[in-house]
């Protein structure tokens, strides 16, 4: 398995890049949601 950090994949795995990007976006949604609800 390739390890991805900051959206850059090591090992040439584009799926890993997409997965890392989705995780980052999900975390940003949680932070923004918490800011609005609090």
C-alpha cells in the first residue's frame, strides 16, 4: 500500500491521492460545521 500525505501519493497510486483528498475535505467540513453550530 502506498502512503499518502497532503494529497501527494508515494508509489504512484492515484486512488490513494483521491482518498487523502476526501479525508482532508471531510475534516474541513467538520471544522467549518463546528464553527457554525458553536
